[in-house]
C-alpha cells in the first residue's frame, strides 16, 4: 500500500517577521511615530484629545486592564497549586527556607546596585515630567498591589490548609490546577497582544509627555538598564558559580523566560514557560 508524505506548508512570512521580540521592537517604533503624528494633529491630551490620541489611549489602557485582570486569579491558583505540590517534595520546609534566603540575597544585591547607581548617576536630575493627574494612577497602582498582597496571604493560608487536610482536599486541588492551566492559556493570549498594547502605551507617552520630557528620561532609562545588566550578567553568574553550577547551562535555561518577561513587561507572564 503506497504511503503518502505530506509536505509541510511554508509560512508566508519570514521568521524575523513572526518573531515576538521583533514584533515588540516594530511596535515601539510604530508607537513613537503614531505619538508624533498625534502631536502634529493638535488638541490637548487631557481636555480635548484628537481622535488618534483617544485611540492610542484606549488601546494602551485596555491592554493594561487585561493584564491586571489576570493577576488576581493567577496569583491565587498558582500559590495554592504550588503549596499543594510540596507534599510531593522531600524536605519541603528546608527547600522553602533556602528559597527565601537566596531571594533575600539577590534582592539585597539588586537594591544595593540600584542605590549606588542612583547616587552616582542621579537620573532624576533634569527630568521635567509633570506630576499633574498622577494621583489617580498612583491610587490604582497601590490598590492593585494591596489586593495582590491580600491574595498572597489568603491563597497561602488556603494552600497550607489544603496540604494539612490531605486526601479530602484532593478534588479542590485538582480544580485549582485545572483553573491555573486555563488562566495561563488566557494570559498567554493576552501576552500575544503585547505588540498592540505597546503601540498604544508608547504612543500615549509620546504625545502626553512630549519630546522634551521624554528626552530628559533617557538618563534614568540608561541607569535602569545598567543596573539590570549588572544583576543579570554579574550577580547571577557569581551565585550560580558559587553553587557549583554551569553558568552557560543556567543562561540557556532561563533565557526563554527572561526574553518573554522583557518584551512583555510581565514577570507573571513567564509562569507558563517556567513551568513547562
């Protein structure tokens, strides 16, 4: 009986055009261009925005709202599922303590680098970004952070209780794990919309703050990325080497999650990849 071989269909677009990282870079450029066009069309960003300003603001705000909406259910299901998995790990308490210790060590070095760079570079000097209207944004951010903190405490308590109950809690844990898988899939869909969100957010920043204010922030951005590179290329390799591990193997293992977190601006979004 003759066998038929299906030839795989080639993509109509080159690989660089379908790369998520390249899409984000293209979105940054397009967002800057559209923000400049919005400026030339006239109008006031706060009181009388033109149609392009309103569109960019709606796109950027909608994307941030989608990400925030996924945070609470993701935190709850992820924490409960992670704690319930500790029953399958030997010396779980010791592992948790070591994890907290290493988290504190890396946080200490990161904060120290940030303080030193801040004192040396003084990135805020010369920045002329207006703080008008920032009260409501700060209130929203603080509210979301506070809700996440509450959810961490509640989900941690529920996860520990489920762990203590044992077999009777297995149906509940199975439902939580199924919900986590569904939420992670939805979150991945949201992250795939990051190029659209980037266009809206960058375009809004350009017309809302203007070139003068954004130019004064270059120093701050340079200091920020210098600090991130020091942590990523110096602190982490030293810790990996101190524990007798391969630095090359470490970077090859974490790079997909690091790349996704960088382009999507969401550490939560890397959870599906880190758990794979």
